[in-house]
C-alpha cells in the first residue's frame, strides 16, 4: 500500500493503526527518494495527528515472560562460567538461542505475568535449564562464530507517532516547506 493510500485510509477512518504506521516507516526507509505527493501525504498525516482529526492507536503493551526468565538464568550461568574460567560468553547470543527453542509466555497484565512465571517454574523449569545449557555448549563450541555480524540497533518503537512522522519528514524532506514557499 502506498503512503497516499495509507494517509487517505487514516483520514477516512480517523485513526492510524500500528500496522499502518509500520508500513509508512517501511516505505520511507526503503525508498531512495519520496515523491512530492508522498511528502504532501505525510504532511497531511502530521497535521491530522496534531489536530486530533486522526488518532494514533496505541500498541498493546505485552511482555514475553520467557524472555525475562531465560535472561535471568543465562546471566547467572554465564557469571558462574566466567568466574571459573577464562571464557567470555555473549549473554545475548546464548539467550536468543535458548528462546528460539522455548515456548513464548506472553502476558498483558501483572496478574497474567505472575501466572506465566508460576507456570514456567512448575512446568518448564527443566526444559528452560536444558535449552540454556545447550545454548552455552553451542556457544563454547564456536566462540568465533559471527564476530563480523552487525548488532541490532535500537529502533524507534517507543517513540510516538508524531515524533516518528516528524523525523521522517525531516530526514526525507528537509527543505520541503521551504520549497513550497518558493512556488
């Protein structure tokens, strides 16, 4: 879907969904240059968001309890290994390996998170420990694997829609408003 169609849909519906927002970001990130129509659509979207004509639908807040359990256990295990050897382990690589082999445990409330933690401790404790040990063993077998890989960068997921659209306009059309005033 094009930026113009997304903006048209947002104006028609009165809201901008996280999916629409992500698609606008994807288009802007992959385009080598945006057209004047795309700049104008982004400008209309920004104005509509500022006036309240279009409301950004917030993302539902949720957590994967398995991530915190794996990270906590991985840190403990890595600290034990590093204290008793010359090995230096990457907590992120080990945790990601284990998480890819464990079931997710998502929650949207504190009560749900407590339930998932209890469930994991009762039902998945051994599986969790096994997958972390497997991840550590794999890491120790190939410590040089991926040394030339590029780390993930922080994304703007936490930023508000207005800031994202403003940043996009600033990055892709720094002289847009100046250009229009000359015409």
